[in-house]
C-alpha cells in the first residue's frame, strides 16, 4: 500500500496493523470521534487480512471477499419535513411509497427522498404529510425515516391514504392476505412493470444484453418501439439510430448484443423471465430438475415442490406464471426470435463418478484456470471441495503463493498436487 500511495493516491485518514479485536475497536472509536475533521467523507472503515497468500486462500463468496469486512460508523440523523408521498411501481407490481422531504444535507449529500417500504410501515410510524421527521442514511446510502417528531406535528396534518389505483396504468391495487406489499394487478399490461421486466431481462445475470441500459429501456417503451421483452428482438437499425443519443454505430452495437444474447442457458432464461421469487439459484434448480422448458411449463404444484429450494409459495408463483396466456405468448415470441440454449443431459449418478468420496482443497494462484472453474470441474467428477485442510482431505492442489494450507497438508502427510497434476486429474 505504501507503493500505491507513492503513486499519488490519497491515503485514508487512519491506517494500522492490528493484532487483536481490542486494537481494531480502538481505531474504530478514534475514527468515529474524529470523523467530522477528516477531509473526505467516510461511512466506515475496512478490516482486512494483512497477507496476500491468506487472502487468496480465503477467496470470495458470490458477492464479497471473505478476507475483508466493513465496520460501519453510526448513521447520521437529521430533522426534515415530509412534503409529499409518491408511489413507485416495481417489476412484480409492488407499489412502494416514497417520501419527498425538504432537501436536507447529510454529510455532503443532499437528501430529498426517503424510503417508506410499505403502507403498514407508514401506519406503524404514524407518518403524515407536513410532519417533522428524523431521517438517516443507513450506511450513508439509503435514506429512511426513523420516527416522527410528534411534538412538532402541525395542526390538521393529513393521514396518508392507501392507494386504490396504480399510479401508472390506473388498474386496481390489491393487497393479498398475509402480505405487506400492495400490488398493481395489471401484470405486464402495466407500463411500469413492462419497463422493470425489460431491465431485469437485459441484466448481466439474465440475458446479459450489453448496451441496453435503464434509460434506453425507458425510451424504447415510451416511444412505443417495445411493449414486451420479445419486442427487443424485433428492433431494427433505422428506428434505433433515429432515437435521442443514438446513432448508426450505437444502433448496430445494440443489435449485435441482442443477437449474441440469443445463445443462452436454460437457467438464465428462466431467471430472465422475472418469475416472482425465482432467483438465480432457484432457476438453476428448476433447469437441472426438469431439463427442458416444456417440462417446467407443464409442472404442477406437487411436482414443483419436489425441486430443491422450491416450497409451496414459490411453486404457486411458478405454476401461475406458466398458466397466464400472455406470458406464454411472450415466451413463444422469444423462441421464434431465435433464443435458444444447449440441451441439458441428466447428470451421471455420483456413485459412478471417478472422484466420488474424495475431498480436495485448492490453494494459491493459478494461471491455466480460475479457481471457481477448478472447483466446478472437480465437483462434476464427484469430488467435494473444502476450504480447509483436515485428516479427511484426499489431496491439496497448490498454485503460486499457497500459504498455510500447504504447510498443514505436509504436516498431515496429505498428497499435494500442482497445476499440471490437476489438469491430468480432470482429463
């Protein structure tokens, strides 16, 4: 880090190597105390393992590194006034209230909106128009209302009524028994839901359509070029090039990205459809269980609940989605446009796989294959991959800078394999 700072990067106001939790807490208290005097805005500090080899060994989860953690500062609270309540409609039709407040500076950020989550939250906190409220930015990111300063409530402050109509399409808003969220019942006939559905469909973990950002989606729907995700594959160069902030080159790039996205995986396609409560993991489980889209579409509630990670609620949402005619029409349009995926074959029984019953540990840095790909290759051959070395470990696969796991493996007399050995193992 000293070298990094020598290049001209700004140093953090405090930096220390700690050997125990008390030392970490001492630095934290110092930074909280001096927070206002720093020349940069901070919302916390980061605690990291101070060894590169150990960082490599610890690796990452799907979203975050395992070798570092944020220690957030207490949120800064300010008093402001509720001026108005507006409604937002999400991809699944959830109608969410948002408070428009008197602009308030919180550590250099001008806050004009605060989340209210749902109308039960408004009732619980008894928030009314004109109320003085305490707001904070949780983690200095999302402003929210903590409580109402009721002793400063103006006379005649109006209660906030629950919506009966969707603010976008005018359809009835319903709140199912046992749910906290009110929803627009129009489905993909609601323009707001169409926009959010298209944004989700185009996202990186779904169909990964490069260049189809949120603003472009809004524009495509607003001018009538797109009314469903299937319409994306009907777009033509000339109308695209004529749009604001688009040109021939941008239009061509988008069409190329759309063409490229047609080759996908079944689980990505299922996830992209935006079925309620069906995330990436559930989409993978559905595709691995049924193997084909047709089988998923025909599955009933009992069958769906046999799938890993699928309970009665998710099963009901999946069945309902594939019983709706307009959803089936959209899917048919996508298939006709050329969206496709490779055939999934039923995986071989793990009992007959060559590495069945063997546990491997991967440590260090590798040049030929990323560690997650190495893990995947081993699992497909029946092996288990652990994050720590024990007497049950069959072998440790080491790359550059392997760290303490290699030392422990040698002490326990466990077989050590290099990258070349690993390549032979998975052939």
